[in-house]
């Protein structure tokens, strides 16, 4: 079976039209009714106890105290006594294929932003991401809602097997690539680290003209300030921020320029990542504070993907991803999430790698306290970053960074939805919104790990049934 472990139960019963629900709630016949459940108010960070949630045609039709609920004779009943209902979770940074989609749903991730996927042809109907999005929307494939970049726009040629990368040397080529993605049906424009500044500006200008948000890695020759002023919507991974905030910014920027001009992407990666601790030693708090204000005022969301910046082998040398979850991925993705490289990565030692991660986690806390919007994304599927479970690991990382449980849950739901321009239909539990819901056995405001203890998942108002206890998977060593 292509989607092993997941089968969506289609629960279709007779129901009144949505307009009739609003006009006469006393005669609503809900298709699904979750009773006596505590419902998360994500905006205020509190659970509303003893509620009944009624779902009709995939939409939330009513949320009311259980002792006031209208009758629903033909409803599928779900007893929520002692349980906690939260909106479906959103992962703002994944690289996925068909095999990974069930894992997202099993772990309560009902929406993902795909940031470019290996071996993904652009043409519709060719088996690439456009086809996958269509298959999910039509119910042919069980998986979360997909928002697609289709391409990653960069200034250095990448390995030919990375079909999702597109190379632009000139402003004209950059603008043409934006048109290509827009015309194909992409949801946003993703930029990468080694774009030339003139090409970056051309891409930003054309993306604005095509009404597509620009997201991605902040190019090292551009910097966060210029990117924010050119309407970057979200910045991924924190890469390069310490250069921008350095008291020796000019020196590091010149070194980055030379590395980029070499045409070898590994050189810019080694500088920005491998020498992060050296750069961070020149951190200027006043410069950082000014950048925080600029990011906040321009509403640039930060997707730190802390989970991908934290190799568990730095603490547990024998750590391996959960083999049961890896086995369910296609060959290309099982090879990617199973680490085979040196655990030091770009760092001199594993101790340096861990120290760099902790420094970046501290930066996330500083950004949050300064009012910068922190979003939740994972960078699945990278080594150790398994689809679905990694979102829960990222929630724990953000709590360690200094966000409260309520703030983390808000970020993973309604805030993420706002940056997808989809908060009018997903991201919170409210009448008129899509019924993407996760029923938990324990209270995540008390312990964020409770998000892993899933009792049921609903996607588009349909109950997702999974054979395996996927929500308990992850890594073989604790985080």
C-alpha cells in the first residue's frame, strides 16, 4: 500500500448547508461531534474546558459549552473527556515526497510548506510537487495541505541531481525564474544563500509584482537589513545573522564575497556555519538590537529550524533515526535522513558543533524577547529530521530557547497560518474554519511533550486512522 500506516476514514453523513447552520444551530446534524473536550484558544494561550466541537462538511460548524450543545442525531461521536483539542500543526520548512506525507498526518501536522524537493520536475502531471499537491487536494493521496516553492533560486550552480535548484547570473534571469514559478502555480518564491545582490533585487521586485511572497535563506552578500527592506517574508535557519551583527561585519562580508566568487558553495557554507563561533565572538549587541527592530517592524518571520542545527550524535555518538519511520520513506529520503557523514559537519569538533547550536538557540530567545515573529519549521527531510516527529522536536527546542508552551503552540498554528496568508481558514479552532484538529491525551500547556501523545487527528473534517504508533517515534537517543 503506497501510504502504509494511514487510511483516511471518509465520514459522510447528511447535513444542512453551512448557512443553515449559522441561522438555526438548534437543528444542526453534525457529521462529527467531539464532546466534553478542552479546546485550545491559541490567541490567548488557554484551554476552554467542557466544549463540544461540531463538524459539518469538513468545516467547524459550532464550538459551544457541552451543556448547551444542539442535538446532532446522525453525528459520529468522539468522546473528548479528559482530552485536549488543538489546531492542526503547521511545518513551515520541509522537503517532502509522496512517501513522507502519511508521517506528517500521523504526527498531527496537517499543513506543510515545501521549500523545494529533490528530483521534483516542474511540469504539472509529471509526478512532481504540483501533481502531489493536486492528488492531496483531490483525496487521492493521504497527506497534509501543501504550499509549494517549486524552485530554489540561487547564484551558484548546484549538483545536477538537485533538480529543484535554479541558477541565475543576471537580474533578467532572476526575474524570468520568478515568472516561471508563478506561471507554474508556485505559492511563493524561495531564495538561497549565494545570490548576487543585483539578482536578488530583481527577484524581489518581480516577486512583488507577481504577488508572491519571497522567503528563504538570506543571501550572504545581501544581509538581513536589505532583505527585510525588500519585503522578505520569512528568513530560514539564522544563517549569516552573526555576520550582520558582528562588530567586524565588513571583514566577514569581504570574506564571504571572496568565497561566493569562487563559485564553490561549500566555501560560503564553511564560512557562515563552520566559523560561526568565531564570528559570534564579535557579536555587537547594539547592532543586533537594531536588526531585531528592523525585522520586527517589517514583519519578517524567522524560521530557525533549530532541530536541523542540532545533530544528536554530538551528545550520543551512536544515535540513529527511528528505523521504523525511516523504512516508510522512499529510497532517496531514507538515504537523506540516515546520517552517513562525519558528525562534525563543518565544525572542527563535535563540541564546536554543539556550542554553535546552543548559541543559535540563545539568539532565537533574544529575537523573541525583542518582538521578532518566531515561526515553526523543521527542514525535514535532512539527517535525523524525520517528517512529522521533527515538528514536535522543534517545539521542544523553542521552549528551551525561552518561548512559553502557549507561545510555541501559537507559533505552530495561527502565526504560521498568517505567514501562509491562510489564517482565515486554518490555524485556530473557530466556527467557519477547516476542521484540521489534533486530539491530545495530555495538556501541552503543562508539558510541551504532550503534543506527541496523540489520540486522534482530523484533516478536512475526516478522521485519520493510523496503524502504527508513529507519534512516539523519532530518534533512538533523547534530545
